[in-house]
């Protein structure tokens, strides 16, 4: 992507290295505040509510990315460790600047999705990290339920099937939200996917024509 190379040349020095460490640390801090001060309305003050943004609470356009992914002490540690694993792998592959841009595009996509639905979550944003990781390291194995080894490409495929179904059978608002939330995935991997699909279509057409003329 030439535009990304140009941006990296001009603004690469402003990149934040180890971004996921900082984000995960803030998520953990918010989780601990909720755990030890259950009456504190921290998460409600950070959530992305476009109605409240329109009333002047513009900090919500950023703070929603810090919301913890789980309310369980066990799963929060697992999720944050996993986010750091994904972020470090992507940063090692792309460099800090490109990973920052990928994450920022995901944030902007989530905000656009919230503009359509009225509310925003960071679920799709975090999912986009996993999809990028699966695209780059499809044969990396994870232990499902800490027992069964499974390659990430199969987990990514399950997620994609679910969201394709939600897109096909959902409302127009939900379709727009899904597309916008995964904007970074489309920008970074859409071209590769369409080239792969085009190659597969050419292959199947060649096979079909070969069978047709050799009957």
C-alpha cells in the first residue's frame, strides 16, 4: 500500500510502540476500579453513546476503547494476555506505525458504526486484531479450552461465518455497523482477499471448461 508507505515515511516517528501493552494496562486498571469500587460509574462514563456525545461528552469517542472485555477476573487476564500477544505479533510483522494505523482505522470504523446504531462497543475492534493475526499466521495453534489444539485460521473462519450470517440476515443498520467496524480489515486485507477470490474463480472456470471440452 503506497499511501501507507508514504505516511510511514512522514509520520512514522510519532508511532506508539507496544501500543497493546498500554491499552491492556488501562483496561486492567478500569477492571480493578470496577472490582473494588462497584458503585463507581466508570464504565458508564466511558461507553460510546452517540446521544451523549451530541450533548458534549466527546471524550466517549476515545474512552470506549478502554472498556474491559470481560467482568471475570480469570477471563480478563486471559483476554488481555491474548490482546498483547496479537498486538506484539502484528507490530513485529508491520512495524509500530502500521499497527497504529490499523488500530486507528478500527477505532474510526467503530465510531462510524456507533453513528449508525447510536451505541458503540470495542468488540469488533478487538476482533479485527484476531482476524489480522489469523490472516498473517493462519497455522498458529491455540489451545481451545486449554486442551484442544486448533489453528487460528479455523477460529477466524467460524467468526467470519457468524458475521457473514449476521450481515446477510440482519437489518441495514446492522450491516452497515459490521462493515464499518471491520473497516481496518477491509483496508489492509481486502485487496488480497479479492485477488485470492479472483484466482480461485479463474481456476474453477478453467476446470469447468476443461471438463466441458473433454467429454
